[in-house]
């Protein structure tokens, strides 16, 4: 059975629960990219982010009966992914930065500087506490509004703003020290 892209997530979930296992693929198609991006920013490793994203989708599928339609599906699956990422962070030893082998436009010096800048930004993001990292990733990489972040994390919009401010300050401090040392 074909499921149109225009359907609400809750309608798709209902179809899955009614036995249409192919309908879940639409949810994967809708949210895989943004969830992978979030996991990558949270974990800093592509393979681990891919594993965490896949695990989140498997857990979501297994727990579809627990999804409540009054909430956004993204918020619900995001919590599953965030918990998976936090568990992985707790289980690992030192954190590793993202692979920065992708050269940027221009010559080798420009490519090196761009790669170094990406590495430093990723290292600064990974150095944040999970609470600060979450709001930075959701705002700047998942492009969610303050209200969407608040709903996704189950906190107030004022708390989101406060955490974003503090996280940005910490990033500026870390990256400012890097920029002045160059």
C-alpha cells in the first residue's frame, strides 16, 4: 500500500499499528536526515551516529503503541534518539572529533583552515554538557524554533533561551581562545 507524503505522522502511525508495516518507511524517510544530523552532533562520530539513529528507529517501531498523537512524532522519536546518544556518551571513554577530511573550496591552505575550523567547532560542541549540546544542535542543526525545542525536550521556552545563551557563551569562550591562538 502506498502512503502519501502529505499524511500526518499520527495517521501513518495508526496505519503501522493497523498492520501496514510499509508505512513506517515514510516516517524513516521524513526524519532520518535530521535525526542523523542530531546524533552526529551529539556523538561526533558518523558510524556511531548511524547506529544510534537506526537503534532509535527500531525502538520507536517497537514502541509505537506508546506514541500519543497529541504530541509531535518528531518530539517523541527525538527523545528516544537523545536517550540513545546519552547512553552511548556515558559508555564511551574520551570523545573523538568529527572526521574533517572533506576539503573546502579554494586551495590547500583554505581547505586546511576550513577543516581545522570545523574540527574546532565540533570539539567545542562536544565539550558542552549534554543539556547545552542538545539545545545548540536542535536550534542550529535541526533548525527548530524555541517552542519546538521546548516541546521536544519537555522544558519551558525560557529554559531553552537560557540554555542557548549559556551554551553560546561557552562556545564563544572556547572558540575565541582558539581564534586568538592562531
